[in-house]
């Protein structure tokens, strides 16, 4: 019985240590969510104004450009998948990967070849384990991305969009990331970044139904779109990275809170078992003492006779 009690005590000690770790990780994730939300809010006005500028150029000119003009028969597409570098975030990365798989299957069903670009070690490991081809990948900044990281990710994507498909370019650019809705809700989304739909742009910029002013473009509308293309892609990727970072921290906070609560429940359960084992041990000791005293009394009574 004493050995069983020691086992319970060791398990309680181990689970208590784990609970302290998960509680600390929960608090760290909670503090990082606020910072990530502030960055998302700060980046949104810039992205909105860029979309308004692109919409103005596209509606005010007849220029054909990869930013706004759809290919008649698109044959190649690029998909950028954003996952996390670290685990312990519940189903955060796996849900994004599932959304990317669904998008890839749909694009292939439309007869398009798909080049996959991945941000985050979890996505890279998933594709590497299954020996799937990845065009390019980036790791090490998913929990706190900067605009420089977004530019680094955007560079090969912009090059692919501006290159002819016969030379390895793509006709469409899609992005899959986890949108931060609230502390309890994070939703994987699939967005087509390029070519930009004017109706979608109007919805995002809040200009749907609004009459836009007429512009003169210097030196030309095409040159303006050329200048806006990298800024647009970089800002969209940066906003997606920030949304994904906030979602990752929220998912990790929720997962760690669940782990902390489960550890507390397990500690209570083990404590009850340990108390029961201790009570049984005490009862057995008392029974042995009483039995020994009774046997000694009987032996003494027999010798007196």
C-alpha cells in the first residue's frame, strides 16, 4: 500500500509541474494577442487605401495588367499557406493545412497546376513528411512577423505573377491563412489576391456603390499599376501574417487553458486516490495493531491458566 501512495505522490508532483508550465504559456499567449491585435488594426488603413488606389486605377483605365486582368484560360496558380512555427496551439495549423488542401484540389479540378509556398515549420514539416513539392518556404517569424518578413515572402510571388506561364509564372495568386475573429473564434480563409476582383476590392475598401473621381495617370496607368503591384501584395501578405499571428496566440492560449484545467482535474483525482490509499494504509495499520494486541492478550490469558 505504501508503494501505491508513493506512485500517486510522484504523479501529483509531475502533473503540478506541467500545470505551472501550461499556465505560464497561457499567460504569455494572452499578452501577445493584444500586441498582435494592435498591429492588425494599425496595418488595416494602409491596406484599405492601397485597395482604393488600385480600384481607382483599374476603373479609370483600360490597361491590361496582372493586378486586375484575368487570364482567359488560366493554367497555373500559386498558393501561399501560412501556418505556425511552434505547436501547442490546438488545431490551428492543421485547420489551415486542410483549407489549403481543399483549395489545391479545387484548383487542380479546374485543370490548373499549383505551386505551393509555405510559411511556418508546421506546414513545411507536413509537406515534407508526405514528400510534396514546395516551391519555397519561410520559417522563424510566424509569432511576431514584421513588414520586412512580408516583403521577403512577397518577392518570389510577385516575380511568379509577372512572369509568363510558359516560363514558369502563374496566372493566379491565392493565400490561405487563419483570420482572427475573436478570442474564441479563428477561421481558416482562402482568398484570391491576384488578379484582384473589382467587386471584391470595392467590398474590402468600402467603396461599393460609390462614384469614384476621374484621374489622370502619369506617366501612364500601366506604370502606376506596376508601382502598386508589389505594395499591394506585400500589404496583403503582411496583414495575413498579422491575422495568423493573432490567431496562433489565441489558439495557443485556449489550448493551454484547456491543458491547465485538465491538469487541475487530474491533480484533484490523484489527490482523492492518494487520500484513499493513505486511509486504507492507516486502516490496515490499525487493524494490524488491534490484531496484535488481541493476540498478545489471548497469549497472556493462556499463560495465567
